[in-house]
């Protein structure tokens, strides 16, 4: 690799525009410009220097800020498209997505679905966009941060005249009793927390250099964040399960290897009461009708004790009681249990009496646990009821056979065999809500519906997310970087004696107004003239 | 206490209005004595009144907090007024940083419009639904609003830049788009005027209509229906019959409000053009005559630099922490989340274009305007039009 040796003796890497040490303009094309381009200190960036191999080309593509901005803008537009209609995960499960979008939004909805926009954020091309932004972040940063770091490290106090002259803030003044002024200026710069380096009577005052690293730090944060997001696809890192538990029921918590069990003691739904709650709410409550105040599941968490013997219920040890509310999940061992939904008054038990149709005489009561019906209920004196078939969520299928849609007792139906002393073989009866069918002709006996018990059901989300710490760490680094780059400025003031003149130049990566004000304060009453903003001068000329 | 709170807000509204006049006055006064350094007497009075107004609005915020038992940032009205409060706060800080009274002439009217606009929605103190019952409500919403307000200052600066920089001697694309911005602001004013008028008239018209699922529903219009609901049947006697009937998938009532706002905005704008015979931008141009373009550019850029980290912290990071606690996941592609991401991406692009592509000055000013449009879209449209988890506003 060729190196460029500057007249000042410093050896610069190939492609350097401004000498890292003295700032002399090394590239011919730059010499004509009135102001030097101070971005990245005129250092040699790989992307600006090499363009031969495929690696160079890929590198140059992703290192371009233009490409980066395009990626951002395309992602931005794509993201906006995804909010035109709700994403598939937010549509009600009343019909398949393919029909839903057309049904609700007409032909545009169909188009939306056909283009795959109903799952836009998990589409391959959206992920490719995000990944490209990630690659661009890495390459852009590497392409700039290394040469910038070199250049800022190598910079010398005395800068070349051509460099100073081509700074945006620059001025020359003749000065008498310079030594006195110099001391004053130095003192004031120190008071303003500048780092001062001196060399042959020249001064370089610098502060806030670390703000130059802000963008790179925040890019590192973003990369960590994106890696954290990718980790979700590693098995075991992320768990998202839903657990419906009825009141009184104990269920194993999914994805815990059968180690943990959850009992739902009670589900509580509270609404605001216009008379009892804060009087200030009364109008709002009246207008809206009902406002939910609390969703809560009082649960007990159990841990399994010892080995489970097949066929035996596991031995459980209570860990703790906890009221799970919205915003107050139950946390244990990296898991979190959230209150997400509920169902009120699900059927839990049905009561029937066995009776004679003619005499209306009753022979006992049968209480059936709809989630765990027994095969046979003995009523004594030779009376008994057998449950031949049970359909918790009954409907007739296409061929007219009774089937069950689910295991949830939404619409229970039974085939009973009623055994009585006079009908020892038993009579068969099909019983559903508001419906009795006697498939083998007229029965003498009947199951009379006499009541129901209901229970509330809590829907609990079981979550484990081992990627969180990395994502949080990435977010923290990003915030540090973005604050570092935004709230501090890298300012430099060069003061150089050229014969009887004092040359002053200033540079800042941003907030020129602040720099000019600072220079003004530093130079006040020193006899040294305030430098001018050459950009403004040009503007005024126009 | 509730009425005290309301009165304090009203007082701040009036004070901001007066302060705007004084800020405008301070500009005119400057004409003769250009050399004078620093803000003049008018400007000093104006900033004083602004600060009193700010304190008064802070009083509204605190008293309402005490009454409700939670920070008043939970619906359209509360968020909008807090946004205005943050905007005025950001302006006061920037005023002392840059000593530019002109900024007040452009910022305070935006704050006034925000307060007026928000007041058109239900002002009832509402109880918090379970998902909102968390300290993160204050932390997340206030930080996000503050971030947006600081970013909003770059809109004010951008507007000043454009008014000054755009050549008004002949019509062009630039004058057209600048007028479009002005028209947008005027339509907001139109919305406020129309809503207030019909609410004072107590206009109420009830309709039977059929929604997209074929269900018959009742709906009450508070403005005369230009766009009527699907198969709508006017129930209230003596009220205006709809001019056009909308299909069921369109919310005809909201569209009606939009149509009224555009209509009234157009009328005000046309009247203005007819009487003054100049573009709004051209009328404002003399006001900005004495400001230096690079200073305004700097203020705009500074606002983005200060606001961007605050916005990211409030609208993304705090939002994610809360979402993890309340909704079981830190990110769920809810429309509000997505639009916060879009805002973030937009200002990220803004900063990259500025730092690396040298998009200073006018380009940067246009971007600041677009950024504010995105913020407003997230505030208004995402709450009212796009359904999602954040649609508490109703």
C-alpha cells in the first residue's frame, strides 16, 4: 500500500485528503475549494480509496450514507404500509384472514392480503431491509471511525496555513503586546474547560472530542439490539404460551418441563363505580357506560416435588400466592405470567334430576362436572345414570352426527343411559341444552335439567424472554451514544502566530452559534479580533 | 378544583395569545433601530407573559393531576394540552439560548392551535383502564410528548426559514407547498371554529344506519351531515339531510368532520387571499425580514439534536419497557408503535442527510416540516382513524 508523506514529515495512509498531523491539503482537487471539507477530518476512508474487487464494491455500497438513508426511507414507507389495515395478529378470529380482509375492506383489502401486507413485519423482504440496515450500520461505522480516530490522534498543534485559512471560522489580526493577550486567552479557554496544547507559541484548544464517538457508540448499541432481536429465533430463548385456567383448577405451566403448576383461586373483574370511586370520574363513566378497573387472577404457584410416579398425580409444593394483575405479572425463575384475558361464567357443572315423565316423580339428582364427568352416577334403590357419550361443545356435523367442536364446555350435550328398577337395560336419551332426543322411541323416564354452576376462566400468558437483557443493553448503549453525540460538541480553536499576525481558526462538529459565542467571550478585550464566519460572509455577498 | 383547573388552562390560552401579539410587535418595532442588541422591551414583555402563561398551564396540569389521582396524559385532550405545554416550555428554553423573539411568533400560534384542537375532544376526567394503571404512564407519555415538542420546535424554525427563503415574487412549487402548510394550519383553525360553532348551537342529529357487518346502529352527528352514514335515516326532525351517502366501511361521521374542517379552512383561506391579494407566505415575509437564515437553520438543527434522544427515550425505550410489563412483549407492531418507529427513522434520516449529505438550510427546513406532519399524524390519525391498542382517545 502506498503512503503519502506530507511536507511536515507525517506519513499518511493512501487516500488521505488533509494531512492527519498538520492539516495540509494533500489532494489537488481540494486545493481549489474555499473551505476544506472537515467531515471525518479529511481522512482516508476505505470506501473512497478502493473500488476494484467485489469486496470493495460491496463495502462501498454499504458504506455509503446515501444507501443507508435510502434503506431507512424504504423501511419507513414499508412500515407505514403495514398500518393501513390491522395486521393479521390483531384481526378478530371470526373468519380466515383470506376472507376477512376482503370482507371488511373490499378489493383493497383483498389486494392487501394478496401482497402479504397482513403479515408485513415478518415478511422476508422486511427482514432483509432490517438486516441491510444492520450491515450498513457496521460497514458505515468501520469505514469512518478508524480513519477518524487516527486523524484525531495524529493531529498536531501547529496547523498548516492553508488548513487554517480554509476553516469556516477564521480571522487574522495584528496584535500588540501579544504575550499578555495570550495568557488571558489561555486562562479563559481553561475556564471554559478546553484542553490546551502549546507548541512554538501556537495553541490548540480542544474539548468534547468524545462526542465524535457518539454516532459509532449508538450504532454499536443498535447492532447489539438487532442481535438481541435475532436471538429470539434460537430455541429456548423465547417462550410465548397461553394458559387458560379455570377457577379452582390446577394446571401445569407449559414450557416449564412440568416443574411448575398454577392454581387459579379466583378471577376478579372490577368496574368503576360512579358513586364509590373518585367523583371526578362520574361524567366520564356515565358517558362510556362501563369502564374496567381491574382484571385480576388470584393464583397459587406450585413446584413439583420429587419424581412423578406414572398414573399418580404429582406431589406439589406451594411456592407462593400472588394476585396477577395487568401491569403486575408474576415472575419466577425467568418466567413471567401475565393477566391477558378472561372468560366469565363458563359452564362448569350441570345438574339433572331423573324423573318419571308421567308421574313427575323424582328419583335423585345428578351433578355432572363438565370438565370431568363420571361414567356412572348411582342414585340408590336401583336407580342409576350412565354417561354413554359426552360432547362438551356440541354440534351436528354434516352427516347429522353429534360431534364436539372443542373440549371447552360451551354447549354440552350428553347421551345418558337411565337405569331404573323397572328398566334394568336402561333407556337411552340424548340431552342437550333446551333439547331432548329419544332415539329409540318413547322413554318412560327423563333427565330433567335443574341447574348450572359456572366458573370464571383466566387467560394467562406464559412468557420467558432470555433476549431481554441483551436488547436492554443495546438500548442503553444506543442512548449513551446518541446523548454523547447530541449533547456534547467537539470544538477546536487553533491560534497560530504568523509573523506579527495572529491567525485564529475554529471548528466544531455542530452548533456553530455556540462556538462563535465562546470565541467571542474568549477574545473580548484582548486586542485580538474576532474571527469571521466565512460561510455567512459568502451568504451576505450573494 | 376541576373548574379551577379548566380556568387555569383558559388563562394560559389567553396569555399565549397576548404574548403572540407582543412578540409580533417586537419585530415591527425593530425596523427602525436595527443595530440594537438583544431583545427589545416588547420582546421582554412577551416572554414574561409567555412564562406566566406557562406557569398557569402548569397549574392546570397539577390541579387536574390532583383531582384525577393520575397524571392527565391519558386521552386526546390531555395529551394535546400537555404537548402544547411542552412546546411552550421548549420555546422558552430556546428563547433564552438564542434570544430570538421571532421564534415566539411562530411557536405560540402552533401551541394555541394544539390547545384549541385538543379542547374539541371530551374534556371529562376519565378513570384509567387496567392497562394504563402504571407509573410508566407518566414516564412514557410525558417524555415522548416532550421529545415531540422539542422536535416540533424545528418545525417552527423550519417554517421561519421557508417563509424567509422562498421567493414570493412569482408562483413556484416552493410557494405552493409553503401555502399548503399554511392551509393545513388554517384548516385546524377551521376545525376548531366549526366544532365550537355547532356545539354552541347545540346541533344534534341522530341517524339509524347499517354498518359494514350489516348491523343496524344509531349514531349522533354534532355537525350537519355532508357525508351521511351507510343507508342512513335521519331521525331528528328539522335537521340537515346528508348530501352524500358513504359505504359502510367508511366512518362517515369522522369523514364529515374532516370535510367540514377542509371546507371552513378553504373559505378562510380564500377570503384571506381575496382581501389581502397575497399569499399567506408573502404576508408573513416582512415579519421574518431581520432574522439570519443560518441562525434559524441552527435553531432547527439544534432542536432535532436535542429532541431526538428525548423522543427515542420516551417513545421507544420507555414505551418498550412498559409494553413488556403491561402487554407481555416490548414490541408488537401496534400502529402507534410503528408510527413512533417511523418518526424515529425519519429523524434518523434527517440527521444522516444533514451530517453526511450536507442537507442544510432549505432542504433541512422542508424535512423539519415533514417530520412535524408525521408527529401530528401519529397524534391525530393514529388515535382517531387507525384502530389499535393506543386508541384510548375515542
